[in-house]
C-alpha cells in the first residue's frame, strides 16, 4: 500500500502523529528532497529504502512504487507541508488508480499555517477579511488567465503566495495593479518553522526591495493584506454580549 503523507512545513515535530507512525513502519520512503526536513528520515527503519524525489521524474517515482507493491511492501510518499497544495499528488494518485494500487493520504501542516504562526497572525480577522486567497505568481508554470494575480488582488482579501519569491518585482507590480495600496502590510516568511526561519515585515510597496536586501529567492511565502495590520473587530464568538450554541450572553452586558 502507498501512503501519501504531509511532512509539515519544516520542523520535524510538526508532522502529524499518524504521519510519524507511517514513516516508522515504511519499507520505502520517497521524500520531496528540496523542502522536506531530512531529520524526519531518522524515524525510518534501518532497512528502509529511501529516495529523494527532487532528482526523479514522475515515471521514476512510480517505478519505485510499483516495485515495492510487487514485493508487498509499504511505501510512504512524503510531501512538504500538506500535499493538496502544489504537491503534484493528483497525477500520482491517478496513476495508482489505473493500476488498482491502494493508497491513502495523511494531511500535513501547510507552510502557510507555519508562516502565520511565525507572524503571530490570523488570516481571517473580523472586520478586515474573512477570506484567504492561496495562489502563486505565473512563472514557468502558468496560472489560468482568470486567476491572474492582479485579478485576485482586486478582492483585497488576505493573500498568501506560494512559489513566487523569485519573482518579487513582478508580484509587487501585479498587486499594485490589482488595487492594493503601496502601504498595505506584507510579509516574507523564509523557511517557516525551520531553525533558519526569517520573517521580514514590509509593505506591498517595499516587497521587492526588502526581499532583494535579504537575499530571498526561494523557500519563502509572501503574505499580503490588512490582516497584518493592528486594526480589527473583536470576534463575536467570545463576545460577552453574543449568545452562541454553547453560551448565553451575559445579562450585565446585554442592555
Ligand atoms: N505543499 C506545500 C507547498 C509546496 S510548493 C505546503 O503545503 O506548504 C513549495 C513552495 O511552498 C515553496 O516555493 C514556498 O513558497 C512554500 N514553502 C514550503 N515550505 C515552506 C516553508 N517552510 N517556509 C516558507 N515557504 C515554504
């Protein structure tokens, strides 16, 4: 059987308990070498066969899986963060479906959650934004025209850009074109939750300059929006004057 596992954003103790158990039992681990923390591989059995998919094609990954399946072995396909975001898992799952090979998928902590934690930020602040746009700048991999960054920017929602830290000039231009103000808060989070994590707070207008100054080219997320500012409304859920399914509003505060 094949187990797709989200490794989490970097810190080895941010893998899920289920993911760790699967790693410990695996006969073979194929890990996304560019971003998965190699410390996770220390959990592997002594005789576990380990492959770094950074140097492999989809076909080579599948060949390893097929070989393991033929021998009745368990394979863990270890992806960075959560595999459902820019993880290229669908093409692997479809290939396994075609061969009738069973698999499951264990979610992971995505790097956009690690980045928010590093910033002590909440994406969905009442009175500021109740939506999070997760996207990327078009690069060597195109983005559908209707999802062009400048169009997405028009929403002025909280935004996280993956795979875009090598294109900071273009990102900044598209965000401004879409309607964000130059002084809209922004942040670059490099290697969230890794020991060499770097948090750079800036604005949309200084994104490219600050990124260049700090030498950011990859393994970073770009966060944009007023959720990084200090103005917001209190949540209703914990407001004493608001009745919820679990709590009556307190009379004192009701008048
Ligand atoms: N599935 C992953 C994303 C894979 S795409 C997830 O859920 O996080 C790879 C991109 O993710 C990188 O180019 C970078 O933009 C981002 N990324 C992954 N790990 C990161 C980390 N620890 N800190 C900052 N960005 C990270």
